[in-house]
C-alpha cells in the first residue's frame, strides 16, 4: 500500500482529499491528521469569537471512505528525513510515502510584549471560543480593543458591535485607512459604517505593549477589558521549523507542482505555501484541487501535467449579518448584495 498523509483538515487539506477520492487507486491508503474531529470553517471564526453563532455553524463532518483513516491529535513534529509524523498522544510515529502540508497559520505578534499573553485570537477554533466567552461575559459598557483592521479585524469588530450595542469598541489600524488590500470605495464604506455604529477607529496605530487590562499605542495607554489580536499571521510553527527553503514571510517555497523542490513527495498548500497571492480560503481550496490532480497522476504511475494557475474570484466580507462588502465580477460592491453572496458561498462550501 502507498501511504498518503494529509496534515490539516482545513480548506487546502479537504479539497485535496475530495479530489483524491474522485479517482483513488486501490493500493493507496490516506491518513488525515487534525487536532479537531471535523473540518473547521475558519472564515466563520469571527462569529464564534463574537458569540453570534453556535459551534456547529463553523464546522463540517469529514467524509468517510474505506481507504481513509483519521487521527484526531495534535501534530508535534514533521520529520522529512525519516518520512514520518509525530503526534502528541501517538504510541507510534505515522509514516508516509506522500505528504500534504496544509496546517494553516497562526498569529504574528511581531515580538510585541504582552500580545501573546493578554490578547484573544481568532486563529483556531478553541481560541475563537475563548474570545467568545471573554466578550460575552462582559458586563454592560465593557471595553474591547481589536488590534488590526484587515478582513478578520473588521469582521470581528462589526459582528460584536451589531450584537452588543452597549460595548465600547475601539479598532486600532496601522495604516491610514482600514482594509488596505481593498478598493477605496470599500474602504470609505467600511469607515463610514464604523462611524455610524460608534466604533472608534484609530489610524496610524503602533502598539508598543499589551497588558492584562489595556493596550499602549503611540504613547497612549487605553484601559480595556478584552483585546482581540488580528494584526497579522505567519505560517504554523511546525512549518517554520522545517529545513525547507522559505520566502520572506516564512512560507515554504514550492515548485509549479506544489512540491517542495528538495523533497518532491511533500506537497504544500494554503497559508503554509509561498504564493504571489494573499492567503485565503479560496486560494487554499484551489491549490488543494490542483495538488489532487498532480498526486493522482503520480499515484496512477503517470507523469503529472503542470497544473494551470489559480483563478481567484475576489474576497467578500461582512459587517454584521445584514451588511457587507467585496469584489464581485471584478467590481467593488457594498451593502446587502455582497453580504448575501458571502452567505451563499458559505452555504455552498458546507455542502461541497
Ligand atoms: C476571522 C477570519 C476570517 C477570514 N475570512 C476569510 C474570507 O472571507 N475569505 C477567505 O478566502 N479567507 C478568509 N480567511 C482566511 C482563511 O481562513 C485562511 O486563509 C484559510 O483557512 C487557509 O486555509 P489552509 O487550508 O491553509 O488552513 P486552515 O483552513 O487554517 O486549516 C489548517 C488545519 O490544520 C489544523 N492544524 C493546525 N495545526 C495543527 C496541529 N499542530 N496539529 C493538528 N492539527 C493542526 C487545524 O485544526 C486546521 O484544521 C479568514 C481568516 C480568519 C481568521
């Protein structure tokens, strides 16, 4: 039997798995390893952090198949020389002939003192739940600071605002406008939404340190009950530890076949893989489909064709449940239409 091991049942890992199952040879066995016994919809973690949706909303059952086994455990090491994976509770290491790394990313604290210890996060399911507890246990008029005004920071701040009009919410933005990766029409719309909904946005932020009860920014310390960190990500630490060549964002450099050039039985997708595109679920999913094409050819003993380039359709974001923004048909759109489109994409991905 040939052993394929998939690390991470996120967007990249799941799309690879589904692609492989379309035409899996009989002499192949797949092991999927994830800490969670379900596929996590990370793009919905802001609802878990805001406490506006149940756990079930942001997860999907893994597919069952006679040639697939699951290990639900914490991966602690990838050993590319021995070609095996070490998991926390494992009696024996898990060997592989082919490996897919789709372990996603984690917060980047940029070395800021207190940020890791004293902030909530939306980067894992359990951390998002913890953020949800902290935010929802706040009494009337509690104070929240969200650090970072990219997509996830905007979604967290607006979702909390909509469900808790009493809370004092502050958003610290490093640039001179929120959502720096989006069109100016969207930036203006979102800035106005926050103004109209009494969320204080502070531009030009430069957080110096974080304490249990506050954030210090540009020499001013704000007293605060909960701080949520959405100020940047970096690849999973297991990936950063690997002896593979990385780009300046610490992501693994891959060839046109999504393989590690020095270890061509190792494939990398999503937030762990070097790419010309910004990290996204859409990118990870499409890369997963392409890895499946390449790997199926290899498993069937054929020379794989070079996969075509990914075709991204643009990002969609929410401002609570009834408002949103995003690029649709290559045009910046705001309001209820992109919000409906975002719900539609989620509905489709849950049924994929
Ligand atoms: C709040 C928020 C909103 C977002 N909104 C959007 C959006 O609207 N559109 C969009 O395209 N992107 C969005 N993103 C980004 C998107 O979620 C990621 O780019 C995408 O999830 C990356 O997919 P991936 O397959 O690389 O990793 P992930 O989907 O993160 O999957 C990684 C998997 O690895 C598992 N794992 C990690 N470490 C270990 C370990 N040590 N042991 C065991 N298992 C482990 C995790 O449990 C997880 O299942 C958002 C992100 C956040 C945080």
